[in-house]
C-alpha cells in the first residue's frame, strides 16, 4: 500500500497540460536527465530501473537520490517482470512510456551476450505487451542507437540508409528492437518512436564510455589507449551533449500522437517513427583527448593502437534534418563546452576531499 502511494504520488502531474510518463532506465545516465526535465515542467513521472551492476552502482544510487529530491520515485525492478509492469499499468494510466532501459555498451557483449537479449529484446517485448493492452494505449518513445548503421560507411547517416549490417550484438539487439516495434505498431496500432542516439556524453555520464574513463585515467597518470583505424583513417564520433539529447526526447514525446487503440471507436493514426539524434559534427578521438588535456591541465600518456574488431565502428556522423523538421531538434552544445561541464561535474562528484560523493551533487548544475 505504501509502495502504491509513492508510485501514484510520483506519477501525479502538477499541470493540466502535462503527461504521465513511465521512464524505464531512470537511474541511468539519460533516464535521470529526461526524468528530471519532465518533472520540472510539470509532468507526472515514474521511474523504473533494475540497478544492474554493469557499472558503478553508487553512481546509479546517487542519480536516484537526485531524482527523489525532485519528487521522482524510481521503482526497483526489471522490465522483464511481467507482473510488476502490469501492476504499474494498473495503478497508473501512463500517457507515454519513455523506454531507456537497456544493456548498453558494445564490448561487454563479448563477455555477456545474454544480458543484451534479456534487456534489449525480451524486456522490450514485455513493455510492448503491457502497452498494447492498456486502454488508452500510451505512446512509446524509446532509445535505439546510431550503432544500427553498422558497417554502412556512407556518412552522414540518414534514417533511410541501410541498417542490415550490425557490427556488434548490441547493435543487433537495437536493430531487432526497431523491427519488433514495427510489428507492434502494425498489428496493435501502438504509436512508437525510435531515437537513434549518437554517443551521448555529459555530467552524470556512463563510466564505460571513452570520454569518462579517459578523464579518470588522465587524472591518475595512467596510460590511455587511443585507437586508429586499420587503414590509418580517423576514428571519430558524433559526440552529442546530454541537454541536446533531452530536448530531442521531449520533442519526440510532445509530437507523439497516441492512437485510440483497440478499445477506442476508431483506430487512431498510429505513428511509427525513427529519428537520428546526433550533433552533426564528428570529432576525432585524438581531438577528444586534446580537449580533455586542456580542460584537466594534465598531459595524457597515450598509446596508439589499431582498432581491434570488437564491435566499435570507425566513424559516426548524423544527418539530423528529419529530427529538425519534425521534432524541432537542433543541438547547440559543442564538444569543448559540453566536456567542460562534464569535467566540472566529475571533479565535484569524485573529489577526494568529499567524504560522501552522493551528497556532493548539490553544487552541480542540479
Ligand atoms: P545507462 O546504462 O546509464 O542506463 C540504462 C539503465 O537501464 C541503467 O540504469 C540500468 O540499470 C537499467 N536497466 C538495464 N537493463 C534493465 C532491465 N532489464 N530492467 C530495468 N532496468 C534496466 O545507459 P544510457 O547511456 O543512459 O542509455 C540509455 C538508453 O540509450 C539505452 O537504451 C542505450 O542503449 C541508449 N543509447 C545510449 C547511448 C549513449 O551514448 N549513452 C547511445 C545510443 C543509445
């Protein structure tokens, strides 16, 4: 009963125009930023996260504390738990599901392939099952990935480009998610929007990503490995700042048309949409290191190696004209500005002079 109260309180809107959104992966990097933005503008938000151990759990718990202070409750559970998802849908009538829970990272798939299928395929189906049965159905916005472009090397990537050559199991499960989403849209009239994020970075980011562990290792004086392509070509990423991604997510939620579902009089014009959310400005990994050295005021110890075939692709670059046209998406943060915000947060959060890192968040932008 106590649990139900916290769930409904968190999902309660404080404005009439707002939405009631279930955010999966809310204790994750992007999930916590999106949840906070929704709550701040008056939407009802309920989080769900299984707090898995893929990376530092303390970081996830600290994000949860920030969310809790903002009035967002995060239910601890797995998207594969059908009974739990049904119960949440019974207690709260969600207008939208922002589905960000996933097993992320391309290299970890070589050690733990099943976790990708579990979270990114089976878990997604479980959410879609509950959503299709809800009346009215919530509109779904979910995280696909730029990795679906795989071995396609025609840049910039546009949504119409081929995505049938994934380079990792992670990419393959995201591609599978897009196909599964299409089938639910087709049969059940669910409104579904897939967002292909391009290398998202920023405060409260993910420790398994290069900009994050480079920062850590450079500060420690530890050697970092910078990969170059086998043909000597540039390895680059279309690094996209978290605040820009959040705007894209909110744009996708705001433009999602909910169908009336099978219980309604007429099957609504259910949407099936896919958008690139990138920065349209790829930066070489060597340049990323140069910016970090400048911001940290420490010279990196670098080892340059040829990129192994481990699931990473050489180059990413988003064409964002569709997202710009239809979602009003336009990133405004360049890499140096964004990294500077990240470094400020990092030093604050991990400052050795702070006894309790979880409480140090009060001086960040949150
Ligand atoms: P993250 O790992 O920080 O967040 C994901 C959260 O989901 C984690 O807190 C994790 O505990 C939770 N989770 C995982 N499996 C779950 C399950 N079965 N049930 C419940 N919770 C579960 O990652 P992120 O960077 O915030 O990514 C969010 C989404 O965006 C993911 O779908 C990811 O694949 C996608 N994405 C991220 C990037 C990026 O650069 N960060 C790029 C492309 C796509």
